[in-house]
């Protein structure tokens, strides 16, 4: 019976000495109070019962939520901020040996670091420069937590609540800004409307001037064509007269003189001016009549 009991104890000791660790865990072993130089795992790990003290360490990234903290800005404005810290243990041995409770220590460090960072920034910058504050917090936290085997991957501010009077001032400022933008938009619309109207009038005047120009050009062209046609007609008439004058004989010219005298006789004018001597003209008429009379 005692043998069975001893065998059972040995089996229990063997089973307690076998540890199976998943991929995201490591085992820090304290052997007689001294930490082994390297963490064990993942997979099957053998520890010595009673002599070894195994401590499991989770290496997965963890989200730590820091509740609302009241901070004082550089311009003495109280403000409440809550944020998230994304951290991960990268050195299991340091996270066990160098700090008593790594996550509690990180949370306390985050609250004091937040107050230090916000104290160097004005209220307006706190409200508008979240990314810059996140980066500053991450760098300052990582500088300290690095010796604890913890790496701070990111810090994200969730909410920033300024005092009630500041919120009221911000609301009034936003309303005034909206009114200003509305007035600017209205003025810009009126300006664009006037510009478009002026451009339309300008375009209309330009088109009207171009139309008048085209009309004057067409009129001048028509007058030029009419003058050319009149000149060509006048030249043609002169050419015909010149040809007729070359073909006319002395008798024809004499008949033209007689016609002219006849017209002068019908004129009521009291004075006649003849371009030729009347006696010479009468002699020429007599000779013509003599030539045309029949011979005996």
C-alpha cells in the first residue's frame, strides 16, 4: 500500500514538473530564488518540483485603459483626459525581476507622465494637437518601461473635456465662426454674381461692337463695289464715246452743231455764246446742202 502511495506521489511530481506553454507565453523560472538567465518556452517545459518556481508571462499586446485624469494646462486651465495605452512585454525576465507589478507600474507612470506633458501645453494646443500629445506620451512612457521589459507601441487619447465655461466659450466661438463663414460665403457669392454680370455685359458689348464693325465693313465693301461698277460703267461710256467720235465725219459734227443751235433757240436765255464763228458754220451748211442737191 505504501508503495502505491509513493508511486502516486512520484507521478504527481512528474506531472507537476511538465508545463506546456502556448506560442504567446513564456515561463520565467526561479530556481531556489535565483532567476534562470533565459525564459523557457513555448512548448513542453520541464521544471523541478519544489526547487523551481515557474511564473507565466503573456507576450501578447495588451490594451490598458487609463481613466479620466484631471490635468492643468500651461495657461492654468483644468482639463480631463482619458486615453489608451497599447503595450507588449518583450523581455519576460525583466518584467518579473525588475518590477513588482508591471501593469500597475505602467498605469501609475502613465498618469504622472500625462500631467507632465499637458502642463507644458496651452489649452488650445491640447484641443488641436492630439497626435503630437500621443507621440510625446508614447516616447516618455517607453523610455521608462523599457527597463521593465515592456514596449509601448501606441498611445491614443479617447476624450478631452475642457471646463464648462471653456466649452461655452468654444460654442460661442464656433457660432461666430459659422456666422463669419456664412457672411463670407454670401459676399463671395455676390462678388461672383457681379463679376459674371460684368463679364456678360462686356461680352455683349464686344459682340455688339464686332457686329457693328462687320456691318460697317460690309457697307464699305458694298460702296466700294458700287463705285467700282460705276467707274467701270463710266469708263465704258467714255470708251464708247471715244470710238463714236473717231468714226464720226465732219457732216455728223455739223449736224450736232445744228442740233445744239436748235436747243439754244428754244432756251429762254437772252445771251448765246457760240464756240465757232457763225459765218463759217453757215458756209459749211451751204456746202453740205449743195452736195446733197440732185444734179440737173
